[in-house]
């Protein structure tokens, strides 16, 4: 069994530090020095007209993801989660910022690093944790696991283990919405590694040709397993590749939830106005390994620590809340307690939920939605 790294304490430990250094407009100093935010030229308080309630919601939503993922890491270490498990710790601002730009009915689809996306779009922590542990109470009745959860109710279309596979499917979802004329937008998330795949560019071409309402969100965490961006491409930006197909886009500071939200709103407006797809390259960073077993030889501990100390997305909002007198330490402690309860409750629920019955092996294999055709004439 893979050894677990120490629990992520970034959101607590860096509190004081965050107040001094959390200027989200600062260029992120990353492995490649590329995590600058095209959209983040001003400090968020000046840039975004954000209410106290919004700030608190962003803080709460990001903290839920972080604490949930820490708990998932623990349960994995205890042998309660089998198979693959890719944690999202460090990247919380991406999905929380974009969900803040979405409206009810908009769709989302992503890769295997998907727990944060589920929580951010309103799926229940209990159902996600029970699925991770392979229990009946999970979103896929315990048969899908970490990478294969869906919720039609919350318009969440997975959870895809094949790198890049979700990209054409995301365009397909957007095609359906365009056909139905319902004004909905699809957020199609994929990584920097996935963005070197051919199917992404076939999808770009069709999406632009058909003016599909799809936002391609490249979560550029700068590594594809152990391969850094530097080793995989000479492209200066990934969003810039859309230009060949006529798709506009931009690079965003993915450690700044307000910058992500602002860019998301712009992209959504573009899509809803019928102008076709938009690309957001969101510069982010994962603190943990690629998955639970990761030799971590491709980057230094110092690189990770620097990012956590100086750029942590939760610390940035925490700092804004405190320095702007929008919240007190006690207010934030109360939120921390509330989140802890939700996460602990999800783990208890998961442990108590039974494993799926053997008969479940034969269910949920084919959809029953296709109308049955009349039996064909045997002689034709
Ligand atoms: C088609 C395919 N090729 C290779 C793999 C193995 N694999 C899993 S994740 C991954 C890296 C993808 O990196 P990126 O797109 O940057 O996403 P991240 O893991 O950083 O979120 C690879 C190569 C796979 N699952 N599917
Ligand atoms: Mg990556």
C-alpha cells in the first residue's frame, strides 16, 4: 500500500502568512514561471464587486473540497478505498470559481481528478465518499469508484479515466443543448497533458464550426503524471492553440478564485450569446501526487511548499475576509467546524453503507432509454 503524505494543513498553518503575502494579483512563481494570470492585474477586492456572502461561500466551498480530499486520502491509507484515487488538493479555486459563473442547468464533465467538481456542483459528500469506498450508498451504487460517478440531477457527466475522452463528449453535450435551443453551457475540463491529444483538436474544429456552447477548461497544473509542461511542449500557452480553429480564449490565475470566476463569467457570456466555444487555460497546481502512488521524483519538495505558502487559494480568500473585516477568526472557525462535520459524516455514512449485492453485477449495463424498434422482417 502506498504511504500517505502528512495531512494537508495548508489552510490552517498559512493563515497568518497568507495575510501578508496573499496578493492574488501577484504572478505565480511556478515550475515554469507560467502561472501568471492574464486576468489578474488588480487585487481581487478592487477588481471584483464581491459581497461578503459570496466570499464566504467561496471559502466554504473550497474548504469542503480540501477537507473532503484529505479524508479521502486517509481512508485510502486505511485500505477503505481501492483502485485509483486522484486528489484535487491545491486546485480548488478552479472549479469553485467556474461553478460561481454557472447557472442552474449548465453541464460539466471532467477527467478522473473529479471529486472537487462533484462537490462544487452540489453533489452530496455522502454519496461521493460512499462511491469512493465502493458502497451501495454511492452515486454509482458502489460500482464505479473514484473515476466513474455521474449525477443527471446535478448535470454532472463524469468522471472519465481515459485521458481526454471527455473532451469530445463535452462537445456532444453542448451540441444537444444547441439543438434544443435551451441556452445551456457545458464546462468541459481537461488537463495540460490531455491537451496534447489529437481528439482535442478534432473537437475544437467541430465545436467552432458548429458554434457549440462549450467552455474548454484546461486545468494546467503543469504536470501530466511525472511529465512537466517543459518536457511535453514548446507551446507558450495552451489556450493559444485554439487560434488555429478560430476559438478565443485566455490564461487565468487558477489560484485566485475571483479571477477564475471573472474569466468564467466572460466565457459563459460568450457561449450564451451564441458565439461558439471559448478556451480557459487555468494555471493551477496540485499539491499531492498524481494519484495515491506517485514516486514524486519529478519536482522538489521546495517547489510544492513554495506554492502552498505563497499562493494557496483558500488562504487568499481567508486573508481577504479577515483583512477586509468581512469575517472574524471565530466566524471562520465556525465554518471550519461545519465542514469538518460534513466530511466526518460522509466518512461514517460510507463505512456504514453495505457493499453492493452480487446481483448488482448484472444491472446498469445497458441503458433502457432507446425506444425498441419493431422486429425486423427476417427475410430482408
Ligand atoms: C489515453 C490514456 N493515456 C494514458 C493514460 C495514463 N494517464 C493517466 S493520467 C495521465 C496524465 C494526464 O495529465 P493531465 O491531463 O495533465 O491531467 P492531471 O492528471 O494533471 O489532472 C496519464 C498519462 C490514460 N489514463 N489514458
Ligand atoms: Mg496536468
